[in-house]
C-alpha cells in the first residue's frame, strides 16, 4: 500500500512536468476562442446589416462562463454616423447573435 509521502513523491513530478503544457495550450485555446468570436460576430453583424462598413471590433478576451462578447463599430453606407452592434457568442453552440444597431 502507498503511504502519503510515497503518493506525494509520485504525484509531484507529474504535476510539475505537465503544468507547462497545460498553460501553453490554454493560451492557444484562448487565442482560438477570440478568433472564433471575432469571425462569428463579424458574420452575424454583416448578415443583420448588409450595408455596413466595419471600422473596428473589440472582443472581450475571455467572456463569461457561457458566452463570449464583442462590440462592433461600423458606419452604414446608407445613413451617416458611427453605430455599434453588441454581439453574444454562445460557447456551447459556437454561434453568434447580434443586437440591433445602437445610435450614439
């Protein structure tokens, strides 16, 4: 039977050597998440307002437990002035939905 000291002696090296790969893959996963939020939110924004000229998109780096968020800044080719659309990205379904345009 393994006592507590032996268990710690076996477990500690495993944790130390595996922690580096967990952190690097986590960074890669967050980068992929942000790219997917941006892509899906841009697609959803253009589908809802085809005459938009996108100026900027800001993606919340991590989102909430269930959702990603982005803010799309654009100008409508048919109406003067800058507008914004809020976008929500569902982490479970990997789909995005947008609000109607905000007129500041």
